C-alpha cells in the first residue's frame, strides 16, 4: 500500500518511527515532512498528505501532531478526505469499518509509539463494511459537494 505521512514538530519523532514501521511492513511511504523537530505550523503538511490521497497518488494518509485535532481538521478541508482522529484501537477500526476513513490522525503527545503502531496496523487492515454505512458516507460526500 502507498501511504503519505506528515507531521509538525510535535509529531516528528513519531512520524519517523511510524515511517520505519510502515516500510518494514512492506508499505511504500511518501514523507511530506516536516523533517526535523524545529517548530513549524502543521496545516501545509496535513494538506499535502490529504491532497496526495485525494489525487489518488497514494492509497491512504497519516497526519501527526501534538493532539492530532488540528491535523484532522486540516485534512478534512480537502475534498474527498475523511480523516479520523484515532488515539485508540477501537476508533481506528470503526473509522475504517463505518466511515471508510482515508486519512488517520494521531496525537503524538497522547499516544505512545508502541500503541501508535498498533493503531496504524489496525487502521490499515480494517475494511469498510459498506451496507448501511455506505449510505451515510455517500450523504457525507453529497454535503461536501454542496459546499463547493
């Protein structure tokens, strides 16, 4: 699977760890930055991840920051993105099964690296359940299209 990953300075160390983990798992990783722990603003990095997913140049995206909240909000501004903040295994699984999330946000100041790897693995292996959830995801897309 091709996965874009991006973070701000607060998520940098976890990004580096997750990138290595993903590569060891056989995934191709597009690292859009940041490339150091020097303070930066997160919106550009999160938008780059989301745009790569929306364009189809990668299959999924991961955005990381201190809490993951701003990163999720930013990614969701890109049309076609369903970013989910998942700081536990349950929400990671449900974000895929029920919402077909295509971008994962994690709070690096909230989630330890070992759990973050489990969250990523759960999120990558869970499948969209479709059924009644497909109707809801379609309704979300229609709202998004209406917003122009």
